[in-house]
């Protein structure tokens, strides 16, 4: 019996994963006590690229300011 997995490759599924990852980034920044200016919040929540969001999520753990999630460290 074949299982239809098309939903997991759909635009809706992609959007939901991106929204979830954006929420995680904001949660980490908030938990770390960092101020999240509206432009930063908007940029994070409007991004739909999962790889970009993954990069920002990783950076959110160590940045000194929320804006720094967008800055490549060169490490």
C-alpha cells in the first residue's frame, strides 16, 4: 500500500516549517533577553527559505544583538 507523502513536499508544508523555524529564532532571542526591533522581527517572520532560517537559528544562540543573526561571522 502506497502512502501519499505529497503534503510534505507542498508549498503549505514548506510555509509551515518556515513559520515554525522563524518562531524558534524569535523564541531563542527572547529567551536570551535580546531586544527584537520590528524590522528584525519582520525580516525573520517573512523569510521562507529554510536554509537561511537554519543559519539564523544557529546564530541566534550566540549573537550579542538580534540584528546580528543576519551578519556572517566569517568563522
